C-alpha cells in the first residue's frame, strides 16, 4: 500500500509541522494515517488530560452532542454553574467566567486588571509581567508575553506592561517603586513556552504578600501547568497561596476547546453585564467536557498519579542523563518536565516522532514532556527508553 503523505496545501502555513498526520488515539498512544503507532508524551500540548478515547469521557460527550451543543449566553447553561461550582471548590476562589481558549482566558484577566484600576481612578493601569512569559498571541496577550521573536512584525504592541525577571522579589520591588499606577502581577506558576521555568514557592509567597500589601491583583496563569498536571489541581497550591485571578484552559476539557477565568472576592465582581462576553464560551458541550474531566480525574486518582509517575519519570531521566555533557538541567513538576540542553535541539521533535514518540522542543533548547495524566510507570519508562538515546546521540554529534 502506498504511504499517504502528510500535507495541508490549502491551510495557512503557520506551523513548522512534523510530517505526520494523526488519525486516531487510544490511551497514551496515537496512530497516523499510515498505521504507525506513537507514544504521546505531548498530549496535544498539555491538553489531553485523560489521553485519547477515554472510555468514561467518550460516552458522556456523545450523550451531550445528542442533547445540545451550543445555546449562547443569552440563557443559563446548567453545566456552567456545575463546572464553576467545582472550580470554586477546588481553588478556594468564588466565581468563574468561561471562554474557549487560554488566550481568551488571559485576555479576560488583563481586562479585569485594567477595569480594577479604572474603578480605583487609575487612568493608565500597569500590569507586571515576566521575562520569558507566554500568555497568548492576540495583540494584548502577545504584549504581555516575554518573547521578542513571536512579537516581531506585530508592533506596535499594547502599552501597560512592566517586565521583571523570574524569582527576584527585589527586582519586582524596584520596578514598581513609587508607582501608584500598578494594578496587578501576572505570572505563570511554571512557564511553559518559555522553557518549563518554575517560580519558586518562596517567591510566590513573597509576591502574594506584596500584592495584598499594595492592593494589587495576583493573577496566576495556570493554562498549561494547572488542572492536576503537577500533582495538585493548580501548581500555585504547592506554595500554599491563593491568587485573585486564575486563567485556565488546555487540560480542563480533555481536548474540547475551553477556557475559564476563576476569580476571588477582590476580582469576581469587576465584570458586570456589557463589560465582557463571548459567543462560544461556556457552551454546553465544553462545559460537559469540563465537568466530566474533573469527575474522571477524581474517580481515577489522577492527581496522585501525576505526582508519582511524574516523580518516577524525572528520576529515571536524571539517572539516565546523569553526567552527559550538554544536559544543563531537568526541571518541572509532576507530568510537566523540561530537559534543557546546551544548544538548540528542535530536530529532536522530528527524530522522536520517527522513533515513535511525540514530544516538543520549546525555548529552542528545552525538550518538553507533558503527557496525558493517565500515563503509568511502564509507559514513563518507554518514554525514557526512546528519548534518552536520541538526546545522547544528538549531543555527541
């Protein structure tokens, strides 16, 4: 049988794609149109929490599609309230707004912060953001992002952002010293696209304290690191803090497009009718996906699984790559891990796919692993068995 070539000539050329086309998946494995099997250590970029074709999720979504897919926010959507109540319970916050992506969730957070400032009489509110941050590709979220490469060609960027380095509370104090126009600090607990860079627990606590003291909103982007990926529902919970605003997306719907902004008492009432909205956000299908994803995660103990299998995967990688010249650092938490090499290693994405493993390379030189949270230890060992020789060979070239 002739091999089917992977090509998309009528689709805009916005992605440097690996030349494979995926046709189906089951568990942590996917198959391309030619029948080749891959172990999925990317999960659609930290999206497919429950892997592929989960036996509990599929019938629930089929049931929902047969009832109602979309209705609009002119009306109440029962599963919006169910999902909001659950997110409030898990986060310690008070209210949620639903949208359809991480970008939209972050855009809503930026609007909340600006409105918070205007309500206090601040005409040009400023939001503190971070070096190496990634919050999305709309003009505002791109402006908040700390990556000149993805911003190039889209200037002028939106004003109103003050940029600081990670994990440096002195730099944060200095950048905001004497300013009365700062309204929020906006960060990822673990930067994803920036190279799997964690904020230290002590730093998170210091920033929470500073935000409380100065009446700023603490806005924590949990789009990639949230939803159980680190072994707690939200990665900031390892530091024992509660933010004021928390954007979510990716893993919340196990592959169905979904976004949410969960807010605490300081921010939950800022938006009033007419201030913000969305056509698709909070639609019945996406809400059902969110409700069922959390239910299945709880039933199947996936937080604990992410923590234990993630620790096993990290230990195995550290052991296997110990002393290998060119391996800078292995970092992250749970099932969100990065292996930083001393040189750009984008070719590893294609080589891994050839070897039957799906990964990504981010920030040019960081191999990123964000597999489904159903991954078991044997499958983690399989990742190590395929990936480590590829890294060793690459570094020896």
